[in-house]
C-alpha cells in the first residue's frame, strides 16, 4: 500500500476514499429527514441538494482527481454512489431498480466517469502550468524523460 503526501496530509488513496465515504454518509444521514419526504420535497430538489457544494457528492469526490484506484476500489465507489442515489429516491430493499434506470431517473452518471473527468481536468491544469517551475510539471518531466543511449536506442527501435 503506497502512501502519498497530498495537501498537507499523509494518506493513501484507500484511506482517503474510505474517509470520503464516511464523511459523505454522515452528510447524507444529516439530511435524512429530507430524503424520506417524497410527498413534501420534490425529487429534483433532493437531487440538487445531493449535488450541491459542501453537501454529499462534493464531499465524496473531494480531491478525487489525484486518486489512483484499483478496479475493485472503483467498483466499490460506484456501488456506494448508487446506494446513496437509491437512498435519496427512497428506494428500499424489496423494490428493485436497474442501474441504468437509476442513472436515467436521477440524471447522474457512474461515479467512475466523474473521477476520470476530474483526472483529465487535473492533467490539463498541470500541462498549462510553467514547465520548469511548478512541482507537478517537474515531476512529470522527470517521470517521462528518457536518458542515456540505451533508452534512446530502445526508443528509436520502438518508433520504427
């Protein structure tokens, strides 16, 4: 398990995602009186609250562009997200709804696509920074830089 220093804290991606899930669940539970009132609060309003800044989804996805998730962790996050959506729609155990129908009804996409989009946004942000001066660009340059004649020959053979 690899630990990486991110924004002043030393957390591994697994620990970070687990903590995000806990915080997101707490936020979801605090609003439980809203989720169960199908007759009083419209579905659109409940979904807007779910997506709103500093409520549930944004807490879950904080810093997600830096995560390097395994397929299992990504799957667990996706199922966690769907469980939260079912809670918001007040869909409980005996009632079944297919995942595609759930996404269509809520206007959401799988969380894995949202995380992928965040990664690309972060990557684009890094690429727009000054190449030799910002730490992410320096790290990326060192990572992708080929040095020495052995690497050069291998690179030339690969290009042919």
